[in-house]
C-alpha cells in the first residue's frame, strides 16, 4: 500500500520532533551535570570536614582533661617537656594514628614553649597548614563560664572577677577543600578556611 505524500510528510515531522526532543534532553543534561557534580562534591566534602572536626573536638577534650588531671608541680620549674604536656600530646597523636588520620609526622617534632604554652607543628605529607597542637597549662577563664576560650589558647587580661586556672588545648588541622576547586571550574569563587580548628578547656585539678 502506497502512503500518500501528506502522510509521508507527517512521518518526517514526527521523526524530526523525536530527534529534536533527544537533542533538548542532551542539552539539559549538559547544563545540569556540572551543578550535580558540585552538589555531590559539596555533600561529601562538607560531611568529611564535619566528621574530622568532631573527631578533633573529642581528642582535644580528652587531652585537656588528661593534662588537667596531672600534678602541676612540673610547671613550677618548667622542664623542656613537662609530663602533663607530654601526656596531652601523646593522647592526641595516638588518637590520630588509631583513627587513621595523618599525624603529619608530628610524633618526632620538638615543641616551642612560652608562658606555660607549648606548640607542636608538623607538615609532612599534610595539606597546607599541616598540623598544629597548642597546649596551654596556665590558661585562665571566668568561673562563671561566660567567656569562651580563645582560638589559640592565649590567655588575655583577667581583669576583675573570679577566674579559674585550667588547661587549654587547640588543634589546627589543614584541610584541602575539593568543593572550592570544583566551584572555580564553574566560574564561582568560594572562601573556605584552610584548616579545621578546635579548642577545649579543662580546669586544673592539682
């Protein structure tokens, strides 16, 4: 049976419409794919950063409690490595190794000290910023808990009121964000911290 020219024209239009629809879908997919990749990378990146921050917060608390529970007589005539500071440092390093978090080679680092504050720094095999551990055995804070610890455990002017002497531990861990790199490919700019920082304080018991 021979189809009429009119029906053959309709067939050609239908075929063209199908091809046009497929082309439109490809264009839509090409437009949506970069945004989808950005969302997926963002979800994984921020969840990893949040998980790392939680782990660092936990170990900072444990280290502060461990040092605060130690006798403070090793601070009266500070040695190069007071036992209480070494205890806190070892707690942090052991936790990082046990949880398969790169310790940046900090186990072999030598701390710098100033005003009852010891600072360990290491960068081996870590993102820019590396790993910094600050342990202040003479940190004072308000007995009412109104004032929060400073980021780097630096004790300011106590002023008036009642203050408590404690141990402050800060951990700064370099974090390489993937989200920012993906966003830059799309022409967007993002300002993200180059390190995850946590701080914990415990009252000295001895």
